């Protein structure tokens, strides 16, 4: 094997396929043709002198040689990122792309509108907002910054608490008019709620129905908090929603405001090597400022959103 012939771009493609276990998904992620992915992998395997994957209808699985190369390729990737940031001057320039991954509801209902202002102010920075009903996988390079409901317990990451937020029980006035009155938590046993699909709940932090209303009927479940929000708006059942979602609709009313109150936290996370990249740092600091000035809003104590450097959104 002549390692001097190995192309870094081919290694980057190898890493992406290994992480997604799919040439198609790697192609979508890298925005290149699947045929190019296959051609580059074959070229890399020829350079290595060995097959790297077991290919099947289910996708690409690393074989023993592939696993060994993967460890070395990750080290090269980390070194290349450091070189790009420090030696290339990238860490000092407010330009380029930043990918921000966040939970679905927070990204769609709160973060997106603040990012519109951020991009207006920093017009040389492009932001990809990834909103998913699951954890963002930083080890697979799905994002440069992640906003998560759990703090990582280990790994090469920098993290800090972004904000606390409150979830409330919500109903429409129509629902409250047509169903038994709710004066205590015990009264919820006479009602119906929408909640998460238990086996697809990506964090124990989402299993608050067990804490709040373990005996309440849950005829409809969804992996999506936005779907739960939409179903609650139809006035046929109760929903537990973050206040930053519930307060956006004039048709939703908090129920048992004190008793049915759940507090959770958001955490801001980035890989160690990304923390010194200037465009990442400026977005990181902006997100912290946004969360800080909206602490009362996120806790449901105010219905007014505050905007960084402006009185109202553009």
C-alpha cells in the first residue's frame, strides 16, 4: 500500500459513508452524485489494497480493515479541521457556513426567527438550521453547534447551559367548554392527552406524562412536538407543550398553570476544534444572548419575545 497516493477527499467520503452506513445518504449529505461516491470508494479501496465495506441491500458496513482505517481517518479529519481553522486564518474571518442542529420545536418556533436577524447582520455567514425530533449527532458531523435537552457526559465537546424552559398543559377554550372541569391533577383522569411514542422518545427528559398524568388516556401519540401542537389546536384533547410554542397561539390556554408545570433545560454544544472558529463563536455568543434576554419568555412568564439589537423582528 502506497499511502502517499491516498486522496483526502476520498477519505472524507469514506468517513461519511461509514457514519451513515449508506452511499445514498452520504451522497445527499455531501451534495454529490451517488455514482461519484461509489467511484471514489473503489479508488480508495484500490489504493488501500483491500475492501473496506461489506455491501448489502441494507447499506455499507465496515469490515475489519475499514474499522482500522476509520480510526486513522478520524484523526486526519480532526487535524485537517485544526489546520483549516488555525493556519488558514479561518478562525479569524466572519464568513462561511455554520450548521446549527436543534430540537424540532425550539428550532422551528423560536430559533429560526432569531437566525433570520443573525444572517441579516452577518451577511457573509450562511447558516444551515437542522431541526430534528432526535439528538443531533456531532460525532457524525451533522452540525457545528447543537442545542440539546441533555448535556453530553463525555466526549471532545465544549458545552454550556443555554436556558431553562417551561412546559405547560394546554387546551383550547372549545375543549374546556365541552369537557369536565379541571381543578386538580387528579381531574386529568377524566380527560385525553396527546403525547410522545414511548419507544421513539429520544430522551428520558421527554417522558413527562409519567410524572404528570400517568393514569390519563393518551389516544394519540407522535414523535413530533409540532404534530402534538397541531393536534392540541383541534380542541379534541389536551397537550403538554413548551411555553415558547403554546404562547404563539391565541387559541391555546394554559391549564393548571402551577400544578402542571414542568421545567427542562437546553444545552449548547460544539466539538472542541470548532469552538475557536470565528463564525462558530459569533453564532454561539449570539444564541447565548438571545436565550438570556428571553429567559422570562422561555419560562412562560412573558408572551413578548425580545430581539437582539432591535425592538421588533424585521
